[in-house]
C-alpha cells in the first residue's frame, strides 16, 4: 500500500512539473479580451460602427486592402514544444482603413478578414491533420474563420484597441486586441485562449500566440 501511495504521489508531482515546464506564450504578450455577444446583434453592430467611422472620416477617404496586404501567423504550444503555423487561404472582404475624426492615423473602419481552416499549415503535416479534427478547428463542419471589424479605440499616438466579432467553429465572440501603427503598417501581437471556441486537448496549451501585420499604404 505504501509503495502504491508513493507511486501516486510521484505521478502527481510529475504531472504538475510537466505542466509547469511546458512551453507557453510569453507572459509579456497582451491577452485578447474575449466576451460573449448575442448572435442577432453581430451584423447590426458591424453596420452601425461602419457608418459612424465613415461619417467621422476626413473627406470620407479610405484605403482598401487586399489579401496580399495581410500577413498572418500563429504559434501553438504543447508537450513537444512550440509549433508555428498559418492559413494559406486568406480572403479580405471590403476591408477599408480610414482617418477617424480627431485622429491622424489610418485605422480599420469596415470589412471582414476570412481564413479557410482547411488551408492550415504548420511545421508538421501530422499536426495539420490533427488541427482539422473536431476538438480543434473541425474543418469538415466549419469551413472558415471570420473577423468582422467593429471599432478602433485610440490609446496614444501609435497604439489602439481594435474590436471585432470573431467567429470560429460557429461560435461568435467579441474580441478586443492591441494594435500599433507605424510606417504604413498595422501590427497586432497577442494571445487568445482557444477554449472560448470549444478547443479541447488536455496536453495542449489552450493559449495560442497570434501575429497579424497589415500593409495599409
């Protein structure tokens, strides 16, 4: 009995140590704010904010972007280490950047960025297949991820909080992420807890590091 108890204690200590030592996103990166949103308000909220941004723009001048202007990357973490990845099929739908009232920077005012989940690519073809399973992206039943721009809140001369409606696996959440603007580029580096979108894998860290860069001029 004593041996059995010792074995159990060793296993528990080992599991705790494994979790503590497992790779994970940097604590220095900001965590995205994720909140619930009523499904029937998604389109109305986007439409209202798009109209407000247009009315407040100087001369209503806006800069449209295409998929070629967007660079996207993510990093996942598990017992085997970290794994970089991306989506090879990204589409940009009516995304525009404009100058809001009282500002000098060009910020997002409307549109949607969509990712075809089956185009996911990491440093491992085996992992690519795993990510399409039901407990991750569920590629068979949910073909794409969408992010609809809602608003841009100015923090200082270069930093903003960008809010949008993010849909993954049919689940829509409102998400606020940090972004900075400099030299014709918008850059956002942040961490998302994927359990918010029904991702489940006991040995995988639920937090995923995201990096998005958008060329705006």
